[in-house]
C-alpha cells in the first residue's frame, strides 16, 4: 500500500510579500510620532543617522530610545537597498 499523505516538510508554502512597513507607518501617524527622532537630531545639530548612531552607543540612553535609534538605522539600510 502506498501512503498518500503528503510530507509537509517537503511542501513549500508560497512566500507572501511582507507589508509590515505600511503598518508601522500607519501606527506612527496615529501616535503622531513621525519626525520625532529627526526633530531631536536637528536640535542637537546632527543628521538623523548620526544622532541614531550616537544614541545606540550611549550607555545612558533609555531602552526605548535605543530601539528608536535602531529602527532609524534599519530604515536607512532599507532605503539604500531600494536605490
């Protein structure tokens, strides 16, 4: 007798494009936090990316601020890949 059950480990599921960035932007708009990090960087007289790198390496920065900085750094990498 032949086992007609398909082996699930060998099946490949179709890969759906992730649209998580749209959800993130919508959430930021709802909270009113779009441009918050850029304004902080402008007050310090730095570019947004420079400010993010400085915060990321600062031991005194809060966890929340470090996460925001990491997000800025990651988004800059995505922007570079698109070009």
